[in-house]
């Protein structure tokens, strides 16, 4: 069996020295670490302090092991090549272990906690033999911040520790904040590759048996077998979304798969916007957008996760709990995201990108043509017959402070004005529309659907429902999650942010994108800001409020009138067919589905039938 989560009353006291614990660590932290070490039997235990010296030591260890190679063109930058089967999140191996299967709901893989503890106990037994066990105390959000939370990740992967340095606030301050409390999330990760005495290690050790397991009631995470980001950086999707969504339900706030940005105009207009798009559907790009329309500027606050709480003033206040960006490399270029390109010039860990002959990184979409002499993501001379040079889910890991667009006050909470939902929809879904009210907005969020991307295993391009872009990340029954969103609207009342739907990915008959996207998306954000301020005109349609003629700024954009019409075309027949699918999707939630969503569905259908 895996050991239990720490409880308020400490188990039998453990000498801190026996697990190399720093002076002053909470005895329950020490006892828990000892219990994990007893099970996993590491050769050594190291507590992460989050210092640059420690980061350098981890880099040296990974260079020595061949896990990373230098990227000579970029100071302090490295390339990690993963095992070819360890490149993305594994939703089929991700489990929610609630006592009652209904609490995991129909969209999660449920396992009974007792039997999962037994399975994991077997897998973790001796799983760190011959390796160093790292203990990483971290804070999501600034240490001690009003919306922040604490956790400890134990891992036997130096790649995970180095990545956590960039992605979270690691170290002594977080550990000190855990003194006198058990309000922190214990998370254990093992690559599942014990080393026998004298055995030669491989560059990217991992195990083909994989379990990414969550125990929502006891707030525990146990992950085995994979070292890929979303499976192994347990602070991110496992804690900040799956466990945090359960905490948010219980404590009256929201933990969401969203970007966070501030859009400012020279004339003083300011809007704070959060946006949920499924994985690899444009959050990082929108968060770092360089507006093409004059007067506007975007400041980045976050690109993947947002925690939001109603404040004393009644408004919804938001933070990005992370400390860095784990972004999609392919498609990133000077044209599409110059901010990201600038941020990756130094101090970046790349994973599964290609290497150029002159010692730089490359991926599909960075330049039109692949340069000569590329080494592909698996370390072979690039041959198109083997597939792309960079893996489609190749990523970069950098600290947030490296983004030139980062807001100076990015660690502080901001009051939200607007929330947008979107996905990759090649047909049917218009460029932008506004929900009529909060409940309709929850309906819009709950009916998000998108083409599957390379961020998780599965068939790329297949359209699936991904409500709130949270399908893989909600730690409880999504029917209850929808209700929680509706309740939030009641609580916020007139202070609630306005809700919108966007789609940058509508295609023409030849398969090309109708909308230029990227920096031009600022035009859509400008209309949204106008709606929030009450200055932009809208037209009510069956599926929501669309820009009135002339209210969306298309000045200087080379778009034919027919293309604009196509971007906003609503095909009632196609929408009625879509509603059949929505109804089937809703049906699986049974009594957990809030009646408000049924009311919204019926209303939209009635409107479509009476166009
Ligand atoms: P995760 O980190 O997986 O959660 O993804 P994300 O939502 O942050 O996605 P990201 O911004 O990294 O975008 C993924 C891909 O979509 C990249 O290849 C981008 O180039 C592409 N993309 C982003 N915005 C646009 C857009 O406006 N139009 C088009 N055509 N492509 C876009
Ligand atoms: C996603 O897949 O949505 C990501 C990357 O943001 S990961 O952290 O691996 O989940
Ligand atoms: Mn994501």
C-alpha cells in the first residue's frame, strides 16, 4: 500500500536527519517524506531549495546522464529528447480515485481508492532504487498570497525538478510556510525505472506502465511511469487543476484551464480577460498577443491556469498560480508569436524539438523551409519519411519573468471583466459571439468542442466535446462542475464577468484558415472590451450576440466581404444537428446536470427552429 496523506496529528516522529530534512521542517512533512522513502527505497534524498546553484547542479546531472544536450546558440539553454513513447499527456491512464464513482463522474476514469492504493503500492515498492529522491516544496501563487496554495512533489527525475524550478515557486520559503499546517498537497512521482547496482542508465528513463492517479478526498497525487510535463510536473494539471478544482468546489472558487491577460489602450481603457481553450488551441499565443490595431497593448498574466475567487468588492479576482510557461513549440515564429521567440533566447529547456547544424533549435512553423542538416527530435538526421523534425507536442519551459510582455504586477490578483471560450472548429462556430447572460455563458462553456491536438494521446483532428477546456482536468463530476459555475454566477450577480465564445480556426473550402489569427485577434478582443464597456453594438441571434455591422474593427485587414460573411455565418441545420450531439453529451450526466443548461439548450433550439 502507498502511505496515507499526512494528518493533523503526526504519525510517529521521524528524525529529520534520517531523511536529510532541513532544519525546522514540519514534523508531519518529515514523517510523510520518510514514509515515501521507506516504500520507494531511493539511494539518496535531496530537498530542493530553489536556488540558481541547485538548478545548475541539476543541469550538470542531466548533461552527464545525456538527458539534455546544450543548445549552443542560446545561453543556458538545453534540449531534452524524451523516450519516443513519452511525449504527451495520457488521458487513458489518468484516474480520479473518489470513494464513490459518481463523484468522478462519467467523463473521468474512476478507480476505487483502496484498490488503487494497493496497485500503486506494488508499483512504487522499490521504484527509486539506485536513484536520488528529490523533495520539492512549492507554492502555487506567491508564497503566502491570498489565493495561493502549497504542495510538495517527491520525484526521482532531475528533469522534473529543473522544470518545477521554472514552473512553480520552489524552495525554503514554501517549506517554511508549511510549518504548523497540513494544508498542502502531497504529490509523489516516480519514473518507475529503478537502477540495479552497476546498471547503465538511459537518457530518458521511464516505464511503459503508467498511472496518473488523483485522490480528491484526501487531496493526494501519485504518478508513475512518465516524465512528460502534464503527467509528471504534478503542480500543474494534477494539482492546480484536478485537485484544485475539487478544493475550489468545496471552498467556493474556480480553478480553470485558462490564459489571463490585460489589454490596455493608450486612452486609459483597461480590460482583464481570462480564456479557456483546449490544449494546443491558442492560450499561450493569445496571452502574448501583439495587437495589430493602433493604441492597444497586451500584458501577459498567465497562459494555462487561472484560479479565481470572489473578492470583498463582489468582483471575481484572478491569479495565474504558475511561475513559468510550458508552451507548444511548433507553430511559434517571429510572425505568430514574437514575444515567445524573444523569451526563449536564453535560459530555456526545450523538449523534443529539432537541432540545427549550427547549434540552434528548430520546429515546424518556425521558418517556412526546414534548414539543411537538421537532427530530428529523436536525435536522427532529419528525414521527412520519419515524420516531422520536431514532435508536434514539442515544448519549451521558461520562467514567466522572461516574457517581454509579462505584466509588471503579474503576481497580483486582477479583477476579471471578460471570460472567453474557444476551440478548433473548422466549420460552423462563428469568429466571436457573446453569451446573453451568465447562465447562457455556462451553456457556451459546457458545449465547447474542438479538434483533438497532439497535447494528449488520441487521434489528432477528431472533434470532441471539451467543456470549459476542462474535460481532461476536472477532478470531479462535470455535472456538478457545471452547477458550481452556475452558482458562481448567482454569487457574483451584476459583478459577473461577461462571457464570450471565439473561434480562430474556421476554414474555407480549400482548408485554409478564414481568419488571420494571432495579432489580428486583438480586433476581436477590442470588440469584447467594447461590449464590456457598453460601447460596441451587437445583434442577438439564435446562438448568441454577434457584432453588429461595422462594430468589429476590420480596418486595414485584407479580407473579402464573403470571407467576413463566412466567418459569421450561422447554419441553422448544422446547429440543430449539433444540438442532438449536445443533448447526448448532457444526457450522460443524468441528475447531476443542472436544469439551467437544459433550459438554455431548449431555448437555443427553439430560436433555431424559428429563424
Ligand atoms: P496548451 O499549452 O497545450 O494548453 O496549449 P495552448 O492553448 O497554450 O496553445 P498554444 O497557444 O501553444 O497554440 C497551439 C498551436 O495553435 C500553435 O501551433 C499555434 O501556432 C496555433 N495557434 C495559436 N493561435 C492561433 C491563431 O490565432 N490562429 C491559428 N491559425 N493558429 C493559432
Ligand atoms: C496541456 O496539455 O494542456 C498543457 C501541457 O498545457 S501539459 O502541462 O503537459 O498538460
Ligand atoms: Mn494546457
